[in-house]
DNA sequence: GCCGTTTTCGGCCCGACTGTTTTCAGTCG
C-alpha cells in the first residue's frame, strides 16, 4: 500500500471538519481544519515525524493534540480512520468535489443531501437543471443559477496558473488600476506577492476615495468575462483567459493593513491576529486597534447590512498605514512576503533572526544558457548581448551534450570548437565599449542511467563550468535514482547539478530521490545545486532550498534560457530562493566572474569552505 | 478537538458580499 501523503491526510481531516460542520457540532470543525492546514504546510511527512518521535512528535504539530494524534497513528498503522469511515457512512457524499463548486460549502452540501439526496457534482448539476434546487427553502432561482455557473467554471479552468504566466498580467493590471480615476495607489497582493510557484487568482488592493467609481472602472475592463460579485469595497471578476482577479479599495490609513491581510498566507495572518489578541488588540484589514478606555465593549459589531458598519467604533486606531509599522507594533521585525508561509518566520521575526534574503538585483551571472549550437533559438553572440541588457556581467554557455540526440547534443569535438568561438567573442567584446560581458565555456552534460556522464573527463576539465542533469529514466526506484545522481556528483569536474528533480509543474512529477542524502553528498563533494528559474521547473523547490541553506550547500540561480527573452525568468528563480530563506552568500552567481572562476579552479571539496 | 505571559476551563480570526428574508446564514479569503 502506498503511504498516504501529507496532502491526502490533510484532506481526510478537512473532510472530517466538513462532516462535523454538517452535524452542527461546535468548534470541532475549526480544530480539524486547523490541523488539516498545518499538516498540508508541513515540510516533513507525517510518517517521518511519527517514526522519528512517535505520538509526542505528532502532538507537536500545530493544531494537533491528543485526539487527532491518535487518529494519525491509527491511519499510519492501519491505513484507516474509523472516525472518518463512521462520518462518511452517515454522509455518503463527495465532499471534495462538491466543496470545489464556488459558493457551495458545508451547510449547502448538508441541505442538498438531506433534501435531495445529492452526493456528487453530477447529481447536483442534474437537480439544478431540473429546477429542484430552487424549490428548497432558503434557496432560490439565483442560487440555483449560481451553482450551475459554478460547475461550468470549475470545469473550464481548474487548477492553478504558473507564476510566470500570471505575474506579467498582474503587473499590467496593477498599472492599469493605478491609472483609474480616483485611485491614489495600488498593489498586487496574495500568492502573487508571495511569489508562490502557482497562483489561484490575482488580489489587488487600491487606495481611493470613491470606491464605487473605481469598481465601475474595474468591471468595465476589456477581457472581463464574468463578475462574481461587486460591492462597495470589494469586487471579484474573471478574465476571459481564465484568471480570476479581486480588487479591494481601502482608505489610505489602512493600506498597510489591507495589503498585509490580502498578501497572506492565511495561516500567517491568523498568527498575527493571535499576537494582536494576546495584547488585547484587534487586527483586521483596516488596521491594528486597541480598545478605547471609556468603551469597554466592542461596539463595532453594530447591526445593519454589510458596508454600513462603522469601523473602529469603540476601538482606537494604533497602526495600519504601512506593513512595517504593523509588524513593529506586534513586536516583530518586518517579514518579507516570500517568507509568510508559517514555516518559522514569526518566531524568527520575534527573535530578530530573519535572514537577509538574496535580492532581486544581486545576480551577476547566469550559469545555464543554451544557444543555437543545440536547442536554443539564438546565437552565442545574441545571447551575450541580451544577457548584458538584462544586467548580467557574465554567462556560461551550457549547450546539451551528445546523448540528447533530439537537441543536436554536442560531443567532445563540438565542445572544443565552441570553446574557440567563445574565446573569439570574448576577445571581440573586450575591444568594444559595449556590451561589457564575459562568456564562460560550459555544458549541460547528460547523466546516464548508471550515473556516468556522456562527455569524457578530459574535455570536462577544460570547461570553465560544468553542469550535469538528468534527462531520461525519470521513473527509476528511489534508491537507484539517488545512487545515480550521487555518482554524478562525485565526478570532480561536475560543478553543478542542474534542475535536480526534473519536475515540470503540472506536467511531470519529480524523480524519486533521497533528498537528504543528495544534500549531504553535495556538502561533502562541494557540488552546487541549481535553482532552475524556468517557470514550469522552479527546481529546486522552496523546501529543498531551505534544506540546502541549513546544510550549507551552495546554490546557483539560472535562467535555463533557450532564447534572448528568457533572461527575464531569473526573477522567478530569485523569488524561489527567497522563499527558501536563501541569502546572497548561499548563491554562487552573486559572485563576480573573477571570484567565481577563482573558486572553480580549486578542487571541488575545498571550494566553498 | 485544541490550547495556555488570564494554563486544566472556557474560550476559539474577522469582515465583505450574496441571496433570501425582514434580521440573518452561508461562503469566501
């Protein structure tokens, strides 16, 4: 039996939470949901945690106490969760797919089950089309229509978009909104601002005085395909390209609080609110508030339709204009958006131990680029010029090697010819005022099934910088795959392992590796692990980067450029490195060409001491 | 069910929007 992943375990707990909501059991749903969230964001597998420290270690997981720890133990030992089975028997409904329909939550699922016996989306769609849903008390024609639209939308998009696809759109949208009449400032928040690998939707906060006028301009944008909701301060739309966007308008003094709230992550926000609460304060998207001395009770919960509430009645505004002052008032140092994932950033901020993250302008070189010598689109010279325009001082030319026949991979002779060409170009550039760019020779050497390389050591020794990568046999068993990669790392001429796991986000799974053993070998041999910045690779992921940082293993951030436009993707690699808590010192291509070459001339195992 | 600088009881993040119904429940982020 395949062991359950954290995601699957988290999902079971989430379903239990929904079941208890359906049963109207108080507080248990929240407890299960919190445990579910915590487990989903764990970096270590529940199984490993249990094997490492038993029940005690399980109970140390946020939101997991004695009860849920026992469930987990049961699940790990028997593969079953009696409480879940029991609840599922009572409500034999597909919570997973039903709750993915926008607008359908626990209470709706319960009502649909009780009144119409609906168990899944197909039955819901049928019932809605027959007009049965609108006949239920509390439901109407609009709700029924919304459910049908929700099902259609769910099918049309599904899944998350790559950061690389969304970020340019988000920036363009931000610029457009900044130019709206009545808008003073705007900022993209949400998972885009945290630079997650994949993005659900675009969240934008704007400061403005006439919110309704701003919303009217927003929904009138070209490309708007659907309006989910339009209110006085919050509007939610979908563009024709399948990307959803939320716009929220707030007063100027609340900009920082709103930006913080809508940047997330959700669990980070909850932690901040709890810190505020501990101090007897209140944190929401309008600011940080403390109770007014003369008004002991919270009067802000006045009745009336949403939007009529008078914010802050009985509460005194403490902070909210900037995020920095919010964190400061809460006794924390400022936390960069890329770190707000509840992986220890709150504790580090409290103790002033947050890392100085590698900056978006810190890269001086790019150690993986392909040219028209193999499967790249442009010449070495054009790539050099483009790299210079992108602000780089040097690039390594790393065309594919011979086993990759489909790319016209280079053999030893071709590599030697290319080295001559690089020399010639360097001589030419040194005569010109521009571009000031240095070319280094290299290769993306293929790691064969047994871990040997497809270029001889003599040739590798003459190259400035050698990367090796897996391009085949992606499905080897973990042990064999790990040994294969480790053998390549032990080659004294292999400076870097490119895109270690070979994953393609949403398309190809990562190869199976014992990551701790790989990282330990990288440390011992002085092999650098690359963060491939291409949007569908982002390989290493943030978790592995953090492991490298902690182990003192050096990394590079490379574009994997196959054309002159691709140097722009370096930004995504830097974002990924920041999400993995990497500093400038962890990334070797923040060094100058001279310093890097000096390092590369030393024996591998002594280089990074 | 979880949790503790009000720690073994008694709380549990917070607000906007929609639909449906006259004061609120449900969903979402």
